């Protein structure tokens, strides 16, 4: 701390993004671990759904499904990040897509990638798409929770300036060398999103899938509810999150909020379709 400066009144973020670090850029990162553990938990949930016959799929096919979903998340997330948030880099230096270790994943793009992977897998294995989708969206929230926590550990995607008691000073939010006393505290919006997109959706989808008859009677309804729930959670989180530097708003809305509106429309459409399909069966 420089002479004459006062001690910060809020916690200063000083967490390392590495669990184990070998060099300045190489090591085991919490961000990657978040994805790995999220996929592992998701695989366990889907395996249990298949084993209990809630999902018409053999437990042995879970590994193939998870491989497809991982590719969907990575490819969709990376493409989505550049196409939706930084299209100039996508067209000028497309090889940047391969540098996954530098971060840069769009959750909206990742979900589109997952949808494409599910369509392919459902057709290959002759599984009703919405029965598969209901199981997958139930398995998704643990990964969303862990990745948002990893965002916080990494000190990225910080929130807007605030003076709430739990605010955090993120040194990376200002230029290198800026005295800590001059850095404004911010909302730990990553943790807000972990709770909203991860924990709350985990509890809700688990209750709907395992305790209620929705997945059996109206396949697709839980998928639609998840999309709407995720969109609402994301929009609430965006109220506290600092917009990415240099990324313009769309109709006065952050891009995360704007793209979430399409998820609400898609979710509502899927719910309507699932209810209509059930009524036709009846």
C-alpha cells in the first residue's frame, strides 16, 4: 500500500485462477475444473435418469451423449462468444477460436451448441428429443453454478460499482498499477449469477423432473421452463453486472439481456407445443 493511502474498506480480490500452477500461463485452472466437474455431475444425473427408465436410453450411451454435449458446449460457446460479442475478431482472426485456454465462452452460444448436439444424438439413437432435453436441462445447472463460481475466482465478469457491505474490489477492473485505494468496489455479480442460474435452477428443475409428472406427461415442458428460468435469472444478473468494455448495447439493453429475450420466446413456444401435443394425445 502506498504511503498516505488508507486501508480498503472492502475485500480485495486476490484469488489465483490456478489450483496448481506450473508456469505463468500453464496449470490446472479453476475455470477448466468447473467445466469438468459440471460435466461429471451432469453425466451422473443423466445416467441415473437412464437407469431409472425416466429417460429412454441405455446407461451405456451416456458417455456418447456427454461427448456430444461437451463438443456442443465448447464449439457453441466459443462461436457464440465471437459472433455475439466480438464479431470483428471472428472475421479478422478466426484462429482465436482455438485459444480456449484464454477464456471467452458465451452461455447462450453454448446452449445453442447443446441443442444441436441433442438433435444429432436423439436422431442417431432414436430417442424422443424432448424426453432427452428434459433430462439434459436438469443436468445443466450444476455446471452453470460451478462455472460462475470459477468466473469469480478468476476475477472476471465483475459487477457494477456499489457500496454494499459485501462488495469486492477487483484490481483487474482498473489499469495495472492503479492504487487499491482508488479502485471502486463492485458487486460480486458472478456469485449472484451462480445462485440464480445455478442453485435456484438446480433446485427447480430437480423438483420438476424427479418429483412431478411433467417429464412423463408433457415432455418438453421442463425444457421450456428451464429456458425461461435461465433467461429471467440472466436478466436479473445483468442488472448488477458491468457490461463488457467496448461491447455496445442493443436497444439500450446489454447483449446478455437482449439475447435472453429470445430464450423466453423459445421457452414459451416449447411449453405451448408440449401442452398442445399432450391435448392431441388425449
